C-alpha cells in the first residue's frame, strides 16, 4: 500500500484518518481540509483520488509518469504543483519528484524517487496548530520549503569537497582521478541548475500571481521559499566558478612545471654542449692540428671546459633555470 498518511484536519488539529476513496464534504471554512500523502502510487490509487477529488486527467497523468520539471498548472479551481527533490548519494545527485494537487479543502502530495519522508514535516506542522489552521496553502508552502531546505545539505557537502580540492591544488598537482572528479562535479552542478531555475519560477508564480487556493496572506511564505532557492542558486554558481578556477589553476601549475623542466633541460644541454664541442673538435683525426704537441694542452683544455661550464652554471642559477 502506497498511502503513507491521510488525515482530516480541523482548526489546526488532526481529527481522524481518512480513506482515499472516502467522500469528504467540502466545508466553507478553509481551516478544515484533508491532507493525503502517498508514495509511488499505483494507477488504481490515482484513479480513486481522481474520482473522489475531481483531479484533472492531465495532472494525474503527469503525477503518475513523474518525469516533469518543476511547474505550476491551474485546472479550474485547483492547482497542480510539481517540485523536484535532490539528494546526494555517493558521487551523484539523485532526483525525485513530488507532485501536489491543491484544492479548496484538500492537498494531495505524490512522491516519487525520494527516500526523504514527509513525516517529520507533518509532525512539525501538527505541533504548530496556529499555523496549520491557515489551510492548504500553508501546507503547500511547508512542503515546498521542506524540499528546498533539503538542497542545502547537498550543496554544503559538495562545497566542502570543492574547497578541499582547491586546497590540494595549492599544495600539489591534481591527479587524473581528481581531474575526472572536477568534470563530474561540474556536470552534476550544471544539471542541478536546470532544476533550481524552474523551482524558482514555481515559487515566484506562487508569490506574485493570483492563483486559486492561494490567499494573499500566504504569499510572503512563498517569497521566503523563493529566497531559499535563490540562495542555493548563488551557492551553486559560486561552486561552479571555484571548480573552473581549480581546473584553470591546475593547468597553469602544470604548464609552470613543464616550463621549469624545459628550462632545466635546456640549461644542462647548454652546459654539456661546451665539453662536447671541444672534445668533438680535438677528436677529429687530422695530422696537422694546432696545439697537438703542447705539453700541457690537455690540462689547459680541461681547465677551459671547467671554467666555461662553471660560468654557465652560475649564470643559469641566477636566472632561476637551475
């Protein structure tokens, strides 16, 4: 059975459980409503909810498929809101979907692919009846805020890894695995941005537009959700910039190391070229060559080689090549 929780609330208090196919009279007072939470529902359960609460067929189809980006749709006097959940599992961000059907006296949340239960949220709201008495629009805000708040630990965990990687870049050269991790994180964060953008649009519409089931008094709550989304967006943009900086700095360090090695090789090649050239000249097999009969010529040549090599070595040391 995929029904996680289904209760009738009145004046901010839980009254009793309800069945998904139970007929509930629509009260005039918005403080009385039904909140149904289901997870990975079967088509039969969704059809029962559709028949009981007059859900739009297109919204039901979207809720069953669970492949939508965050959005807000209006169907008559009801709202259909889709939000995306995100959790960090190992090296990857896993996404889920929560669809919400909002009517005058009911809110139905349909979760797919998320292990983060709404039970703590429900317990928190039931402990604050003064807020729960506001009705379904406040519950909708609470669910969206709960989902967006789940983004923050994910981003903070990635932020810690990125900052640690940045520090390692300053201390040593990044290996192949770390370079691969940089590209993986960039890809994950870029994909996450494609979720945050529509989530911000959802919160913005609920804040600015005149929508059914959303009272004017509830709009500041959705504005708070929008602020949270923007905060996460700013953090993600900052992390992408840091990752790009880490990669560029690593490239610069690698180029610098390659340049240092090239200069060292060039300096030693220049030093070794002196004895090679002199020895090559006197190694030629000609009968008439100058200084062949000089008594101390061998020692003089060795001294010249040593002096020139020493001068070259000192020169390259001053230039920082050695």
